[in-house]
C-alpha cells in the first residue's frame, strides 16, 4: 500500500531557513531542507537537466570537470504559496519559480532514512 500523500500539517520555515516540515495524515513526518527541495525541483526544465546528468530529485548538481568552484548562495525561497489543495510552489533566491511540488511528489521523494530504505527495497524486488 502506498503511503498517504495527504498532509495533516505543513510548515515552511522561511525566516529560519531550515526547510519544509510536513506531518502526513498517516503519522509520518518529513523534513526537506531548502537545498534538497531546490535540487528536486519538479519543473520540466529541471527534470530534463536531471535526466541528462543522471541525477535523482534532491541530488545536487555536479560541477563541470575542470571548473573552478564559485560562491553560490545557499538555496532559499524568498516566498512560498499553496497551489490549490494539492501542492506548494516556491520562489527561489535564484529567481527560479517554475516548480510545483505536489504533496504526492514530496511524499515520493521524502529524504528520511525510512523512506530511502523503502525505495531501495522496491528497486531490488
């Protein structure tokens, strides 16, 4: 049986910059750091880039070989807004705002150890 993708409560910690906390109706709790969420952006542009580089949602982009590391501000949303009753959208500090993070998508990419282990077990069966 698939886990519930219906949130009981959602807390976006914009002022502290600590991320997004969701308590799901089935009692599971998820915490998403803002850098993880930015790297998991579900918009077509980001999804296409991830597919070409072989990254999974939430995996950070790898620097091009031989490129010098440059300072890049940590990903943090300037604002967040609900999209109907099914999703949330962020306006990121890099001016990206195309991704609509559905509750279903967020539950699927939950970064907790329990969910990671569950996804790994599904791949091996």
